[in-house]
């Protein structure tokens, strides 16, 4: 399985375009046609978290109706998935992204006392 196939399958529910994948390739600084392996899981995970930031902040269609055919996308879990990836791969959470997704995080500041 290539990195492109892996990311496309992970984000298939969010209608990811080729442009999003191209941007992710720039973050990774490697080809998306390389084989996905455990050895590159961390850089791919970090780039995925950064890509999701863009998906949260980007304008998007959530409902499409054409001639009796209807599709809708639910983006409510995207913020939770973003937090999960940030914690898993050690990516600093962007507070603006959380605010845009309607989420908040409590930060422990006890060491500052």
C-alpha cells in the first residue's frame, strides 16, 4: 500500500482531493507513491495531523442535492480525530483550529506556579 492509498483511505469520509494530497506530500517532503511502512508512520501521522488542520479551517460543502440524489458529510468527528493524531504523534495542537472546530482543550499549567 502506498502513502497515497493509506491517506486516501483514512480520509475517504471527508472527500479529500488531489490538491490536499499534493499539499501533504509537500509537508512530508517525500513522494506519496512510496510504500507505507511502520518506519515512516510517524512522519506520515504528523503530516496527516497538519493536513486535518487545513480540512477543519477550509470552507466546504456539507450537503449536496441534485435531482433527487443527496449526499451529506458529517465533520463533527474531524476535530476529535485531529486531537488524537496530535497526541499520538507529538504535534502541538493549534488553538485556532480547535476553536474553528468548536472544541476546547484544558491545558495543565500547574508547573507554572
